[in-house]
C-alpha cells in the first residue's frame, strides 16, 4: 500500500480557526515576539479548552515546556477545565523541590475548586520532606472546609504546629474558618488565641465565626470586636457585616444601630451593596422596619440584591403580604429578578395560599427559560403543596435532580396536609433508602403522618430510630410521640416517652393528660396535674380544657369550682374557650344552673358558647330551654352550625318531642342551607325510634349517605326494636352490627336480650357465650362526689 500523503496547511490558516482574535493568533505564530510572561497572560485569559491545548502545544514547540512559571500556569488552567489527567501530566514534568512551585500548584488547584487535588498535592509535598509554607497550609485547610473533612484538617493543623506556622495570621484565620464551619467553635477560639500578631483578617475571622454560630455565641462576636478596638486594629467592611449578622441573630436593635453609627463615622462600607444589604436585614429581623426602609429608599440604583434583602426580611418576620408587594414594586422598576427573588416570591404566595399569583411566577420562570436550583425548586414545590395542587407538586418533585432533606420535608408536609398519611410515610422511607439523613422537621412530619395513619404499630420502628439517634428526649419530638401513642390508647408507651423527656413542658403535660382522659383514666390525669398545677392553670387554655374534662369524668364539682375561682383571681374574666369548657363541665357535673349563670354573665358569646349551653339543656332534659336559646340565637343574627342542630335534635329525642325535632331537621337545610351529616341522621333515627316509629326510622337509616357500618343510629334502632318487641327488624339490624363490631360486648348483650324477649332461649344463651369468649367486658361504674 502506498504511504499516505500528509496535507500540510499553511500556518496562518491554522490559527484562523482559533476562538480568540486574529492579532493573538499572529503573535503566537511570531515566535520572536513571545515571552513566558505573554504566554502566562494568554493562559490567564483562556476560556476555551481547545485554545488551551493549542497554547500548550505552542509552548512545547518553542521549548518553553520546562519553564516552572509557565508549568504552574498550565497546571491551574487544566484544573480550571477539570481535565485533571492533563494537569497531573504537566505537573509531573516540572516537579522539583522548589517550595514556591508546590505553593503555586496548590493555589491553582484551589482556585479551580479541585479540593481533592489540593489535598493530594499537600500529601505529596509532605512525602518529599522539603518543608512547608503558609500558603500550602492555608489553602489545604480551606479545601478541608470544602470537603467537610475535619479529621484531615486537624492533621494539617498538627503539621502547621510542627513548623511553627500556627501563629501566622493567614494560617490562624484558615484554622478559625475550618473549626467554626465544621462545628468545633471552641477549637476555633483556641486557634485565635495562638495567633501571635492578630491583624484585621484574624479578628474578622473570629467575629464571623461567632456570628455564624447564632444564639448566645453571637454575643462573643461583640466581645472580640471590643478587643479589636482596644488593640487599635481597624475593622473592615466584612467585620461590620459580620457584626450586623450577629446583632440580627440576637435581635439586638441597639447593638445593630451602634454598628451602623460606627460605620457612618468611619465611612466604612456606607455605599457598599453588601454592607447595606446586611444593614437592612438586621433592621428587619430586629423589628426596625422604618429604619430598613430609610436605608433602602435613598439608594439611586436599587440592585436585585438589595431588593432580595428587603423581601427576605419581610418573610423572616412573618409578613408575606409586604414581601409580595415589594416583589411587585421590584418588577415595576424593571429590575430583573434572579432565582433568590423568585424563590422568595413563591414562598410568599405559598404562605398566603395565592395559587393564581404563584402560577404567574411559575409561568415567568418557564418563559424565561430559567434553570431552577434546589432552593427555587423547593419553593415552587411548597407553593403547590400548600395550595392544593399535589399532582403538580409531585411532577415538580420528580423533575428535581438534587433532592435534599428540605425537598423531601416539603413533599411529606403536602401529603400530610391533604390527609395522605400513607404516601407521606412512603416518602420518608424513600428518603432513608436514598441515603438522606432526616432532620427534626422530617421526624415531626412523619410522626404527624403516623398519627393520622391510625396504625400506631408503624410508629414503633421510627421510635426505635429515635432512641438510636438519641432524639427521644428532644422535647418537641417526644411531644409528638406522646400524642400519637396517647391518641390510640398505647398509654404505657406514651408514659415511657414522657418519663424520658429531658425538659417537660406544657405541651408534654397536656398531651399526656389528654391521653389519660381519652382512655378514661381521668384519675391518672389529675395525679399528673399536681406537679405542674399552678403553671398550667395560669398559662394555657388547652391544658385547662383537658383538666376540666378529667374533673367532669370524675364528677369532681368542687375541683371544677376551684379551677374556676383560681383562674378568675389570676386573670379576671376568663377567655372564651375556657368559658365554653366550663359550661360543658358544669352541665356534666349535674349543675345546669351554674352553667346558665356563667353563660348569661359572659359578655362576648360566640357560636360555640351558645352550642355549649344548648347541649347542656339537652343533657338535662330541658328541650324547651334549648329551643328558646335556639330562637334567641336567630333573633340576634347568630347563624347556627351543625353542632347546634345536633344538640337540639338530641334534646328533642330525649324528651320525645317528635314534631319539634322533625321541624328543626327540616329547617336545617331549608332555612340555613346546611346539608345534614351522619350525626344529624343518627339523631333523627334515635328520635323516631324512641317514639316507636320504627318503620320511619328504618327508612331514614337506609337513606343516610355514606353510612358508617358501625353507626350509632343502628344501635339506637336495635335498642328501640327490643323496647317495642320488633323481633324481625331487630335481628336484621343486629346481624349487620355483628359483622362490623364483633368485638363490642354490649352488642352481644343487646341482641341476646332481644332473643330472650322472644323466648328464643337457646340462641340467647349461645350469643352470650360467644360474647364472653370474644370480648373483654369492662365493668360499668358511676362516680359521685362525697361532700
């Protein structure tokens, strides 16, 4: 085969294809005009990988490949394009024992964000035993922060100590940054103390570290600033920005204003966008909205960053309306929003449940062809979750590539909000399978889902995880666990969690007492109350309501009066929710007269107050008084609700007022436009059954939409069938109830009594035997208070 001919191309045509301009190509070809400094300039300004390779080739052809200066530039340039194999190849060609070369290579890798390569270069440098310099240590420590490698950073710290570099300001500042950002603030403070000559950078690093910790540690930022002033070290703009962040974290408006005044006197950062943004954020978070507006309004050029600071601040203090209004103003001033602006606007729309406005922002993002980051995607996800668009939320969730814990939390919260507990639990399981580590918000959300799921056994594996993670003693998480267990009468688990809480608060006490009350163990609730009685009685209406429920179960009228008196002495007039509970409690303790006195002495009566008093009259067989209150309600323009009609129908049923009850039921939908629910139909069935109208009662029963298989209406009809000796109808209703409530002992008794009434002794005996075998009978009891 004949050898292939090589097609030679004239030199100028080769460089015509380069992506940079023709003058540069000509200068590259003219070797006489090129120096290593010019090549270094070309490499610094090279933004195309193909151009970089051609520059490298020209350097090689001109015999400049051994130049250390150019070699370090090539190493960092290749690292910038993430072509690490070429970068390492160049490095191996120029490597020697020159410490400045190693410094340049490490710095180049760091600037290209190649943190692994920085640490690899550092280890290679240490193996060569040619010494150590402050740049190598500084940028290795910063790379450890980027990789979140505290252990490697401690090793670099030891090396710096051996070479006497820990006192160098730049090394000390890097050590402070390493320890503070990776959660070892005490080690950061020790590193600060070891710096021999503290300059502005060292002081600023320590101030920034304390300010970013938040909480009480932010106070120490001001202590360090005091030392800085006493040592006559001038602060920089970054120093003051960190102090403003500390003031915002502490909510210390006076401290923030002092820093503002200091900046004005020293003329530090007053026209700087970053400083003014931090200043606005501080004023908003400390409640100084007028001062924030004063900083914002005089600005001639309002950048998107300053708008974002103002909008974010309003969101942080719970004012989404103002946040959305400022976003609209920003658009009207023709400032192009960035992803932060759009995420804030979406969060405001979600808080206000403004689906229409949120969709408009979503449409803008789509038309602009913007690629959302995780934060903006999560904000969009939250909008649809909170506004009832769960299907669209799921689509957005599936499109997010880098799902973090917050993304999963928002999606789980959407499922819980829509009552889809199973889907929320599955989402939590998926998060665990994909390696995401749940935070406290994740655990609280999934506990809410488990509570709604009505299968408390699925809570046990999560409880085990909480114990292994040492989170069971966390008060907020423990309160959710107690509430979940107590709701379904797993009181031994609930009490075990309660006893392990590090700091028992009012919610813990209330959750535990509510569980005891719901399970019928009011005496346990009262004994639990004794430890924190004073605090509960004076601070929380929910806890007080639970206490009253416990006393009403026990029939302790004197204790109810004591609670009422103590509250009156401490607060004066009680709040309305507590008054409503008191009315109900007095009625249950047999004192409808006291309930009536309290009702008429209450200055502001809401619908619930009227309902409680109507129910009290119904409970005591006073239908005339209940009807009188009902008519009085209508005269005063108070519109009744479903609970009102339930109480009136119950009163009519217990007193045998059939016609009055039928008229009330009819007026419910004809006069007030309310659709009767199952409980209203059940009251109607009970009303007709008690008066012997069994056929009509049965007809109403069959017309109830979505009737629960274990409806109380069926139980009322079954009892009436026994009273009026309707064997056939009673037996049919009894069979239906046995299919759905086979574990209820009173049902077997009721049906066997029906059989006994018809002298069907064999069937009655068999049913009683089955009931004894299948059911655990709880003895009935009555409670009275002995004076």
